[in-house]
């Protein structure tokens, strides 16, 4: 008689479970992002087009829920879908986006786990920014500024202080200064300094991490200076004229979403003031070391956010949970910040 085998129980992981197995570890997230983008370049990962359905008008005039599928070969061998609802109107204590990620084995289709993934979204976004920062060279130790004190901004601030905040305080700005001060209170004064004047922070910073939910651009042409790296991880912070002022334009990936995304870069493309050929490099080229900007030249990086990153991080935390928090995937060493 053949042996009767039953599948292991489906893992259901809330945010505390995710954190317990390293879901908030920025270095592991950077390794996941680097591996996922490398697999994509090799044709060993992919992202079908997203699907969306509208939420009720009470959640906001353009509020939607999105299904974001992806697959990964390599050490992952998983398929999955991130289901996320973006709300414009919500209770004050709740996040604008709520999401859950379902992971299956790519080889068998077996359900592996369901992960609460708001934290993973913030961490993988910060990991992309960290890899871009790490790939750049500066003539001096760069001064770093974080714009925004929400979920994505807070995770970028933690990343910046952990990886790059050893020579000078990280500058923090938010439209509501009280919220910036509340976030900065979690850090020693020598690590984070709140700046209330946007013009001052844009003048003083060499690296600007834009992580706001702004509906209208507030980073203008006058804010751009030689040698600046600006990473737009938020919604619509950067004016089209400001993007055009950079020496180099980079993006995590150019895809069909350029036709629909509300990101500043893709709106510029649809308005006809930017062509695909104006993009110097994507994240894959930066991670592989295939392109570096000359010293003193400015770089704008648009961080769209790729489904493969969500599936990679969720797959890793599920695998680690299955192994009692001891494991994950074998990872190559990271390059060091230059």
C-alpha cells in the first residue's frame, strides 16, 4: 500500500510572526531583493500584469484593491500573490494600504503560507533604496535626508540609521513637524535630526529619500543640485521639471505599468516629455555593477515596487518559520557602500 502522506498545515503569519523570523531585517531583505532582480534578469522570475477592483467610494474616489502575482525560481521555487487594498479615506489609526501575501510551492502548487505583509512591503521598499544608495559613489560621506514620517518613511529612517548613519545625523522632514519629532524621539539625538524647512533639507542633503503620500509634487527644479541622489519611494512628490533636471534617470524596472502608474516618472512618460531611452539604468544594472554615475552627477531613481520582491520576502520568512526560525535561503555576500 502506498504511504498516506498529508501536507503540512498552512502557515498563517501575522506581523509578530513575521518579525520573529527576521521579516524586519534590512540586510536579509536587501539580499532577497538582489536575488529576485538577478533572477528576473535571467528569465527565472516573472510578474504577470496586476489586476484591480474598485473599493467603495467611502474609501476614496480612486481607492482600489490589487492582486499582484509573481513567480521565482532559484532558491525560492515559489509562486504567490500579494493582495493589497489602497485606501484614501480610513480611520486615523489605520494604514493607507493593507495587504496579505499567499505563497505556493512552484513545483507542486502546495500552499505554503499566508503572510500579513504591510511590514514586508515597507522593508522591501527600504531595501531597494539601500541597494541603490550602496551602488553610488560620492566624493565625501553623503548627508542623508528622509522625507516623510509615515510607515515607509519610518522604515527608511531605520534603514538609514542602521546602515549609513555613523558619520552624521540623518535629517528628517515631514509636512507635520509634530509627527517627525514623534518619530525622531525613538532615536538618540546624534542619529536623527528633525529639519522643518524643506528648502534647507534639500540644500544640505546629498541623498534624499522621498517617502510621502503626497498627492501633488513639492520637490521642485530649484531643489536639485549637482551630485544629488533622489530616490522617490512615495507617490507623487517630484515635479516633472525637477525630474528633467537630473543628469541620470533610473528606475527599478520599466514595464507595462508605465502606461498606468501614477508615479511621477511614468506620468511624465505618458505626457510625452520623457521617452524610454531617457532612462539610464534599472535596478538590475545597479545591483550587478553594470553602471555607475560619474562623480558629481545627479541621479533620480523611481522606486515603483515589484511583485517579485514581495514574493521573495514572504517566501523567505515562511521558509524560516518552517525551519523554526533558523533558516531561509542561501545568500551571496553583499557589496559594501562606496
